[in-house]
C-alpha cells in the first residue's frame, strides 16, 4: 500500500481535446476555456495550454451532486403536493409493514433478512438484485434501477460531456457493487471494456491503453501516473482513511489513484473526497425517488 | 465479408507450450506428443516440432460432445430406473400441461408466450433468464443454468486443459446468447476479459493481445491470421453457409476465423464445423438433464 506518491512528472505539455475523438467539454466550464476552433465542424479542436489554464479538469462531483439533489427536491415536493406521498428515511418507531423502500442498514429491531427477501425488484434501490444485474448485462433489456456508485461514475462522464462510444475503458476491480456493474454500464454505452482484477498479470500496461479509467479497488495510490495514458479520464471510486499526523484529524482520505501524479497526465480526474462520493449519495436519492414514483404510479 | 482467405504464412516455427504460462495438454493426445520434459516441476516445457508433429492442435468438439452425450445417456438410464422419469423432446400430441422443460421452438399448436412466461428459472434450459445472467455476472452467486454455447466453449477449454486464470481473453461479439455470457464465464474463471464489438476501433490490435480468443460474430473469415498472437487458443463460434460450387452440396460452412491462416499461428483451434457446434448440442442435453434432476430432486 502506497500512502505517498511524490512525482517528478512535469505538467508543461499541451493537451489537445478533440470533441469527436474522445474529448469533453465540462458544462459550466466553457467560459473558462480559451477556445481555438479550427475550420471544421464536428471535429473542431480545443487547445488548453497549461501555462494559462490548468491542463487538467477536476471533475466536481460535489457540485454535480448538489444539482441533482436540487432537482430531486423539487420533484419530491411536486409528488407531495400531487399525491401526498414522500419517500422518507424510516424513523426508529416504524413497523416492518411501513417499509416500502429498503436501503441498508435498517433500524435495529427489524429483521434484515425478512425484509430483504421480501423486496421486489421494483424497490431494489441499490440495484443489486440479480434480476437487475442480469438486465443490465443484456442488450435490449433495461434494469429497473442501476447500482448507485457506478451510476454516479457514468453520470459524471455524461455531465462533463466525455464521449464513451468506441472508447477503450478499463475498470479496475470487479466487485458486485461497483466494478462489475460499472463495466456493464460502460459496455451498454458502447465502450470497449476490460476488467482488471487481482489475477490480471499486467494491470499497468492494460490501464495505460485506456481512454477512460474507473478504479474501484480501495488500495490507496495504487494507480500511479505511469499507468495513465496522457489525456485519459480518471474516475477514482476508491476511498480509504490513511493516518496522517499532519492532517487536521490525524488522517486523510486517499483514493485508488495517486492524484498528484495522475493530475499531471489525465485530461480529467475526480478528486477524493469530493468526486464519486457525493454522486453515490445523489444517485441513491435518485434511485429511491424513481422507485417511489414507480410504486405510486406517479 | 471474406469467403476466402489464402495465406502466405508458413508453419515452420517451433511452438513452446509451457504448462504454467498458458499452454495446454489435450486429454487423450498426450500419447501422440513427443515430450521433452526439462528438469523442472510445474514449469516444465513441452516442445512440439511442426516438422514431426502438427504445431497446432485441432480441438475436436465432435469427440468431446460424444463423450458428454455418452455420460448423459448413462445418467438418464439411471434416472429412469430409479424414479421412472426421463426428460424427453415433446411429441406433437403433447398438451401445454406436459411441458416441464422448454427449448424453443415449441410444437406449433402451443402458445410460445404463455409457456415462456410461465417458465421458472429452474427450467430455463437455455440459461437466458435475466436472473440466471445476473447470477452469472455476480461474484459469490451461482447461475442455475449457463447458456449452452458459451458453456460449450469453456468446456472445450477445460477438456483440453487450457489455462484460463490470469490469461488475456478477447470475446468478439456481445450477443446475449454467446458473446456476453462467454465473457462473464471467462471472467468467473479469472481471465482478464475484453469484449470487442461493432463500435470497437481497433479489433485487430486488441485481439492480437489475447491468449484466448472466442469469436461469435457470424462474419465468415473476419478474424485473419494477423489478428492472432502466436500460440493463442482460438474458439470459433461463428458458422455461416457460404456458396461454393466446388463443394458437394454447392455450399460450405465457414466460421468467423480464417482457419487456413489461423491454424498456422494459433496453438489450438476449433474447426468449423465440428468444433463448438456439437458442444452446443451436448450442453443443451446437459442443461436439460440438470434441470430435470433438479425438478425431480434426483
């Protein structure tokens, strides 16, 4: 486990972002960029010179999550006005019969197994029901709900207009809750996806081929700058508490990706914290609301 | 579409098959090989000189399928003797109530939708139920039945002792019935899997990285010799009828892989016909019997 990753890489290079061939235009960031549009249509080229602008865009999960929560808040109010129902976090004095949407952990007096077994696929707000995962994997089928963390990752790519179709994507980690569904989601969006896991022999070499990297291992600073193709987009799902006497609380949160190195190579990266984490929470709200709407035919 | 693929490749090279690093020992073929075992344990090296032995092994799906069918025949007889039940192909005069196992197409007087909707996951002999696919995708879950064609592909790899753990595998095609479940199966066996599809930009380059190639596209001779890493194992699922006035019936069956070229580069390859096809039928029998055993608690 690396907890430090000092780097000697410099960030003086020029990164060309091509709208057609894999680049992105973060919403709300356009005004901050100096656009040098060449005489072309769909293939116009943006140049971001690191001397005047950061060569790398920090994907602000916190800000995007706030926007999503704001939209959901308005929708929930509309639902309340219309049918008098709101999805709520269960208070401690609820009965098992009150449960219409399950998100673990439950209040302590409830039998988790009873309730989880009784959950229909429509109320599987975590999207972990095998029937949901099966539908996620299959072409021509739609899952009712998508696991929130991978959904949050893809949502960030969309919100930053990062092209996925035809891109090489590498997902590091194959857990049921993040890696595997993230790979299935990327596959659904026509990326060419490789899953890297503990038995993969050359993770660094394979990761370096990727245009989009989603890392969900939980191994601090595992993905170094040398693993990243210049211009790649990095979504860091990992988050671990690492002792750090110099930090305010004696620890700090560290992702799978050595941010210091990666931010000098990648074209866009999610910070830890403040990247995928807030999106995970927003996607849970989104799934819960979707589920409640379906339950009440709203 | 290529229907011919003449090649100028020669087959004079020596292929080293290393038991540990990606090689295989076909069951029943050991006596045909000249073994030069070096002084080592698990890492011993077999050398097959193409001048005296074929440098490439033809994976005989027909022979393996026959062995599987023979074992199932004995098991079915044992079931009949024990509980008086045999799984059967439905005769034309059956009623809808007779159906306990479904494999399409059904006799014409039956309502396919009625029956398919009524099929429980335990009787899904094709393994296409999303719940089965979901379980196939998830770690720690077991599908009740696995789609027969991809199951047949993996069964061939096992029967020829081809190592899968840690190998780079490429699946060409992402259909619900072959490509996607084949990728999930390889993933379950700890391969590092990439799915190549119509939106993949560099299929040739990616395929050339693979130790194991499963092609399931249905495009005759699409995978050329140049796509294959020397020593790779090639499983060709594709099968298309191609006009050929010189052939006995005016046509011949052609796979996705240009066999003439591939057989000079690969270490093992399935022929078309006689490779995956017979295994698909054997795996359907196997799934049907497994399903019947489960239904009757046998």
